[in-house]
C-alpha cells in the first residue's frame, strides 16, 4: 500500500505534527509504505496563471520540471494525505500554490480510484472549511470521499487527551480501510456536475483547448456520465448536465462565430 504524504506547511508546526501522528498509526498497519513531499523543499515559484497547462498541456508549465515529480508520485500512490495549514480562514499559500499548478486536473481528471485524507489545523477558526475545500479539489481530480482530520489547537485544550486520541485513531483507521478495500467511493453531486460540464466543454467543437479535447477522446470514458460507480440517479443527472452544457457551449460558440463574421 503506497501512501503519498504532501506536507503543505512551510514549517514543521501543528499540522506537520498531526500528520506525523497519523503516519505513526498507519506505520503499524501491514504493508504500508510512505513517500513524503515537503512543499517547502520544492522551491516552487508561484503559479503565473499563464493557462499553458490548460490550453497546451502540463508539460508547457514554466515550472514543469519541479511539478513533474509531484504528479508522478500522485499517479503511483494508492492513497494520498494532503496536509495543509489554515491561515486567516483560508488554505496556506504554499499548498494553494501547489493546487494552482494542478488546475488542469479539473479539466483532465486522472486520479480515479485513489483514496485521500485531508489534514489541517488552526489556532483560530475555519479549519473545517479549508478541509472541505481541499476535499472538493481532490474530488474533481477523481479522488472521491476523502477522509477529513482537523484539529483546532485552542479547542484541543478543552478536550481530554483520550478524546483527542480516539478522534485521531478513528479517522486514521477509516482512511486505512478505505485504501485497503480497493472499492470506489461514490462521487458527490457537485463532482458529477463539474465532471460533465468539463466533459461537454472539452468535446465541443468550440473548445479552446485541443489538449482537453484529445484527453477526453482518448481517456476511455468520454461517453460516460462518470467513469466509476455512482448510482443510477447520479448517472442520469450527469447525462442531463452533459447535454445541457454541450448545447450551451455550442450556442455561445455560434454567437461568437457570427460576431466574428459581422
């Protein structure tokens, strides 16, 4: 079982410590191997929003050589622990910067079947909101049903050590069982909606990204409402969203064509 751990904090503080506690618990499980990536060690420049990864391909990113190892590790792992700190009610900049570099993953999801755990801490508030944000991003990459583990250091002082330990052990056990099961996790309705909207836009003749179009045509699931088990109702809703989004894209494209000719 290959577990990739991405440490998003620039220092080894509360979030790093909590993540290490989780790793210690997982290390006692059979056949668990870790790969760790510290974003602070990558010296990753800020994403410049050049859109080259979206329009031409991720290899055209000016920071591709730095990001290539991260993407390879994501592709090779069975489960990933995304560890990011909550600052000022939001995700810390270094982890957000990494996610910005992977923006094309929403257009070209490629990590279906993998499992995830989201870890974040705060000395103030909104750590749960940050965890939900990271979980939503993972869902658009194809990683559904991430386990969330948050810790508020001020609230922790009001909890007994026993309760703190139980919460940690339960979350870690759920993540381990999720990865060990090998079973797909059902996508949320939001994931279904965004997935089919991107599918429609990419396959439209008015798509402005040749790379997106080629990806969906060659992916093997371009004609499916979702590539994994989602349930009949979600499949049906996804199909409806796809048809509506495809038609809307075509109408907008036709309007643009007429304006260009006039």
